[in-house]
């Protein structure tokens, strides 16, 4: 079985656990190395039985959140939808608005709820400063009656347009035409996500290498 398949096989099934022991910078720019051990809970011994050790290299890292310690679930998202990948795998869209809301506080609440509905608990409204225009307070911006709401991933922009329309305001969307999913040689430019419970690495490629005795 390929090493990557063995890694996820070790973490499949009831009682399987992983331990992120170390995460450090690699030898190339934007490269991270992670050392992960896998184990299986042994009820008879009331303890953990080691099943494998792996060195995972993340190449071309664009975002990460490291939490050393034990985790239960691991997943690798490749060219797939996940809230954490929207900022990297979808075009950016500028959202301009025209018109004043009847209740600006209700609109601000709906904007916040729309953000949560797209990113769930993975991103927060303040994480990416370009998503919402912060040159002026949001309430002042909306009371102005026109302007740039923000420049955000396309799925969020489309959701915001519906929110603005619900409040009787016009929205115009301007998509970044330079966005491309492949380079000039046909190679993918989409990021991938390695998720370890709440910890994650977002990079353009991952490699898995065994460490020590497996199984």
C-alpha cells in the first residue's frame, strides 16, 4: 500500500488515534514538516498500541494552524470544496453596493450570519481583512449608501449579494479575471488541505514518508 494510503488506513476505524508530535519549517521556502505517530486503542491493555510513524511534508504552504497533541480524524482534501480552501481555490470578487438599508443593524447581523454560513467555524469575519472593507466602520459604510463592501471568495460574494438584495439594495460583482485553476503547463494551481481534527495545513502538495517500523 502507498505510504499515504497506509497513513489514512492507520487512522480509520474505531479506536484509531494520531499524535502530531512536531511541526517545523522545512528546507525550502513555505515548506513545513510534521512528525505524526498513529496508534490503536487496546481495550484489553487499557492503553495505546503504536501502529505507525510518518513524516509529512507540506510544500508551498499558504496557511496553517498547528495544534500539537492527539487527534482522532484526518482527511486530505484535493481539489474539493472545504471552507478553508475558498480563499485559495475560488476567484476573488469585489462586491459593490448601492442603496441604504431600512435597518442597518439588522443588515450588519445578516452579513455576519452570511459569513458564518459559508465558513462555519473555520474562519471568522476578522481573519481576512480584505473580505470586508475596513477603511471605515461597517455601519458608517452601509449608511453611506454606496461603496465597496469587500473583496472576497466568490461563494461568499454571491451570498452577500443575496443579503443585500434582501435589504432592498443593489449589488454588483466584479470577478478577478486573472484567476486560473491551472498554470501554463496544465498543472493544478489549486491548494490542498490536510485536516487533523482542528489543526490543518493548506499547501500545494503533500508527501508522506514512513518513520521506523510500521504496523
